[in-house]
């Protein structure tokens, strides 16, 4: 059993008892590249209790016997931090650019996320070389600008440089009743290119991904007093590690719910 798998079972042992779903079925039934995301920052003990009483049908993504997977993301922005500032000021025509690497399989993608109508998130991506995950190649920058122009109108950003990296262990749930899915991220860690890592201490990030209607896990969280909060691994992480930036949209999360602890280095998978 890998470190990632062992740690995930220690945090959420009940997830190991749920039936499995394969990647192909999950992608077919709940791809949800256009979706509404609802995010929750939940103390680990509370999340464990709530999931243990969740009675709706749920299945866990399983690949080669593993149910938890290590993710690494590198976020890119302009020197003026246009991506961050658009999010900080709540602009509708905002975007996010990152590479995402699935560390267990050494597979990477370059992803462009844009905010569409009614707060729906649209994500598009292309395969990317893992060795290039902390930089944008010429081909990568051309893809980013083409995708943003198609989604937001004629725009051209550059240069784009890495401003933040994140790493976490993710377990994915498929909820057949609603055709939706949810993710549970533990050991969420942020790091500036020139700084030390900071880890989210004794809490997990639960994210539901569905159509416009809330899914069964949303309703169960609400019934147990857990409400969505403003948290973005990119924007909230930037605000936490750059206290000089405007952060009104995430102040409540940063001050009341997001305990961070400095660590010497990123955890090894």
C-alpha cells in the first residue's frame, strides 16, 4: 500500500468500504466538464462523521486497487496577476491556467478553466509533458491564448509564469442518483516558487461537482450544518501566501476556517 493510500484510509476509513467505480464508467457517466462546483472546508473529524452517516448510493474511483491519488498542480499568471485579480474582484469573465499532474501515473495536462454563465465552470485541457509542468512551452501558450479567445473574446496574455504550486491526495466519489461526483482532498499543500510549503492542518476540502441542482452529498452536508465556503486552491492559496494582495472574497475562510502549518518540504508520494 502506498503512502497516499495508507494516509487516505487513516483519514477517511469508511471510504474503503464503499463499492468501486472504474475510470471509464466515471468519465462516461459523470464527466461534468461543464458544471457547478460547491466547495466545503471541513475539519477531518467532522468529515469522517458526516461521511459515515451518508446513506445515498456512492462509489469510489478505484484504479489498480488504489482509491487515493496524489495530484500536483502548477498555476500560471501574468506579472500583473490578471487571473488572480479577476477572481479577487469577482469578475464574471475570469480564467485560470494550470498544469495538473497525476503523480501516481506520471500523466500531465495543461488546463484552461473559464467561468461561464450562471457560475458554471468550463474546463478544457490537452495532454502535456510532465517535464514541462512548471513552465508554458510555446505550444502551450498558443493553446492557452486560443482557448481564452474562444471563451472570453479576443485576448492575448503573456508572458505567463508559475506563481503557485499545490499538492494533495484526492479520493473521488461517484453518486449515481444524481449523475454527479464529489472529491475529498487531504494534505492540501501550497507553495510559492521561492518559498516553503504550507499544509492545511487537520481539515479536508470537499468539492461537489454537479449540474445546477445540488446533489445528495450537498444536501447531507447542509443537514449536518456544513455550508459551502469561498475556497479556491489557486486564489485562496495566493491570498494566504501573499497577505499584501486584496483578499476580501476569502477573508472569512482565511481567518476562521483555514488553519495552515508550515512544513519543511512537500510530502513525498
